[in-house]
């Protein structure tokens, strides 16, 4: 990069996106040709030719960060944000579903209306039901539990003021809720409609199992009212499962009692109460462990990732 001040830093985590890299860079370059920007590609230990493709392109304005192992999207975002130099930081996916042409409009909204963060709302979302379900659950829970009335927390396309993004300690799986984390940290969060494209190359990394992680994440965020490190999903999922089964059993027995049947000597009553208690205990144990991990990361100044190599192509290479 030259000495000119960088306006936009685009932070893009990548995992097995070799077919998407070239069109991604081409689209960004075309959409932002009137801006001084940098592109930070964070490879989260891809097993395909993503890294080789990026190095072969040798594309100017790109910085490639290679992580030592697969840490997950939150840690990859953290690595990119830590290395971003721009006045504003944009996060987006590398699968071509986000449209780089929306970035200038988002920047204009952030500047003109004095937001700290602007979150995209995916119009006519081109995803399967298995991807939409966790997002719908998350958006509903967040709206009910907080004063942040954002329609689409799961949209990866967001723009932050630099200082707001740098304050976000992202661990575990918290990339889905960085808008909420910024809000809980005092940021003003706006939203705007953006385009959403169907995935053409590669495979989606999400499935129905993500729903339990979404519920765990939201509950832990709202409990801590701060930053979540890495949740102990095994305890959290078991806790939710046991509590749900216990609740169903006890609701059934309550109906039996209302109908005049004796339930005092039923073993099912003991089982229902026990499952409720075990569920609560497992979940609160998970919270306690997460709090300990938060203390570890923040007091030891430890980052949730390790970098293998950083390559700055710095105005060299072909123009796509």
C-alpha cells in the first residue's frame, strides 16, 4: 500500500473457496474502483487450493493471512480485523453471496446518519431452509430479549467504524452476532437492504445442527452482557435437551393433575424434576467455563488464533 490513507478494509474469511476467489476480487475491484481500499483474505486452513489460487493471482491490494489450523469464522474475522488499517472495516463472506456493489451505499448511510455499524438485510435470501431456520430463531430471540431491532443479524455484510470493530473480542462462534456485540458495547447500529446471491461454487458449511449453537450463543451473550469466548457446546446442548425433556414431562404431569389423577407416586415426576435440574446445572456449568475463558483471553492478552504466514501483495500482480 502507498502512504495514502486507506478508507475501507475488507475482511473476508475463506475456507475452501478456490473457485470463488478470482470472481470475488474482480467484483470488489469493480465496485470500489473510486475508493482507496485493502482486501484482507483470511484463510482458515483450507484443504483445497484456495491459498495457491490467491498467490497465483498475486492481486494488488490483497493481504493474505494464513492461519495455522481451522479456528472457525470468528477467529478468522478477529485475525483480519486485528490487521486492518482502514478508517472503516467491512466484513463479508467469500462465497459470492454478498454483493460488493452494496458497500458504497452502506458507507454513505453510516457516514450521513452517523451510525457506528451498518448491518445488511438480505433481500430475497437465496439459501436453503436449513440455513434460514437458525437465523430466524436468532433474530426472533434477539428482538425479544434486547432493544436492538435488527431484522437480519446473520448477514455477513457489515460495515464498522474502525475503533468499534477493533473493540470486538471475537472467539468461538460469535461472528454471527457481531452487530449485537457492538450494540452491547455501546455502538449505534443501523441496517439497510442489500442484495443476496445464490451460491454457485463450493458447499455451504451450515446445517440444522447450527440451530443449537445459535441458541447457546444468544443465551450466553445476554447472560454475560458482554463478549462470549468459546462456548462449551456439548454441555450447552445437553443442558437444553435435558431441560426441554423435563419441561415436557412436567407439563404432561401438570395436565394429569388438573384432570384429577394422582401423580405424587409416579417415578415419571422424579425423572421430570431431575431432568430440569440437570439441564440447568449443565448450562450454568457451561457459562462458568466460558467466563473463565473470557478472563484467560482478556487478562493474558491472548488471541484466539495463531498465524502461519502473512503475504502482502502490495500493488503487485495482475489486474482482474
